[in-house]
C-alpha cells in the first residue's frame, strides 16, 4: 500500500512542476506578443505617416 501512496505523491509533484513550466511559458508568450503588438503599431503609424507625406 505504501508504494501506491508514494507513486501518487510523486505524480502530483511531477504534475505540479509541469503546470508551473506551462504557466511560465504562457506568461512569456503573452509578454512577447504584447511587445510585438507595440512594434507593429509603431510600424503601422510610420507607414501611414509616410503615405501622408506622399500626398
């Protein structure tokens, strides 16, 4: 019986570690996407400014 309890505890620890890594990756991806959105917005504004200069 002790071996089943030990396996369950180890499984819970491994699952908690996996969840922590996934949360870390999701947070990092959200940060990267926010940075990308800002850069895209700036480039879009630059393009529209150059188009306005052509007219």
